[in-house]
């Protein structure tokens, strides 16, 4: 049996949505959270309809871009992920990367440029334009890196504080939320422009702080990013209330990913200076019925 194709998931620290408008974002690969293609099942039977539809679209793009592609020769597989799709951990992006790796393994002679084009096609489908995130993830499928989206430049640092990720419940898809923000951009340009500009400025500030080793201001940056995402209209009221309450404990929290307004806002990223504060976070999250997805572990270079 073939070995599984593995791709790590990722979080965005700062810059959601602004990255679709030529601003920068900062993310981090989480090697302990993965998406895998496992060859002991059939995605058409074992995966949810949204995943099946995405994969079928990917095969259509392959047929258009790769002269030697034959769908019948792709081995049967199922998709297994350590987090729900659409939650804000880049599962759709990771799936596109994993499929590209599978195509490269199956069809000898498939070039890197062709695979890059397929990834950009999937990115455009989700974000209406390539943002640079997924092309970079193609090249960094192992290890831990904080990276600067758009330039694909390694910053060679891990986050210095403990952090956890909670699932806030059902969410709209990435494409739906990006489309909603684009609609705001098209109909209320001044408001959208100011919010996007401010989010982009936060990315630049965090990049400079990380480079200089100024870590404490990062908490204020995360809180401000959450405020702006709420004004952008991609955060539900309970999630925003939860983040505000954490702020009173001097704990920073924000939606990471596209957000959502359909029953929840997907993934909430929470970081704190004192590891003992985790109990406060957990107790408050239980009051909102938010489920723990990931608790970062300490490495010699920081938290991952």
C-alpha cells in the first residue's frame, strides 16, 4: 500500500482578508496538525460532499493543464484531517497541495510549474485571486516556520508565547466570507479600504516586532486584528464577546482564517503570557461550548 501523502495545516497570526488585497499576512505551519491522503478508502464514499466537490474540480483543472493526466489512473484514497474543513486551519489549501503531490507521484514528468498553476487555480477558486499562501506551503511541507505571505520569505522563528486553538462552531466557507468582504469592497469602498489598510499595517508592525525580538506588543496587535475583523463583518457576536472577555484577563484572542457568520466563526486563536492562564481560557471556552482543537507545545525555539 502506498504511504500517505501528508501536508501540515497552518494558522494566520495577522492579516486575514487583507492578503487578498495585496497586503501581507503572517502565518505559521503546525507540524502536529496534518491533512493526509490515505490509500485505504474512496473519497467519494468516505468524505463529505464539499470535499468531494473540491477534489472533482481539481481533477477538471488537471485535465485542462496536464496533457498526460488520466483520472482513472489516480489511486483510490480518502482524505483524513486533524481538524474540520473550513475551520480556519488552511484545510482547503492543504488539500490542494496534497492533491498536487499525488499527481506528481502518479504522473511522471509533471513539472513544478504545472503543479504551481494548479495550486493557484484552487487559490483563485477560494480567494478570487492567488494570495501567495498556498504556493509557499507547497515548498514547506515539513518543519515549523513563521512566514511572510506574498514574498514567501522564511522568518526562521516560532511564536514565543503559549497558544491554543478553539473551534467556535459552524462557519461559512472561506469562499463565502471572502466574497462577502469583496462585496463590501465593491459597494462601500472607503470603509473596506480603511479596514483592509489597518489590518495590513498590523502585519507590517508584527513583522518588524518579530525581527527585532519585541514580543510583548504582539498581544495588542492580535487584539486589534480581532477588532478590525469584527468591523469587517466576519465574526459572530458570541465569538466577539468571548474575545472581549478574554481581553479583561490580558489574554489575546482573534478569529484566524476567513471567519464566518453561519453559527460560528471557525477557529479562534488565543495566546497568553503565563501558562497558568490556560485554565482561565478553558473555563470560559466551556461556557460558550467551544471545543479545543490544538494546544501548542514548547520547543527549544518557541511554541509550536
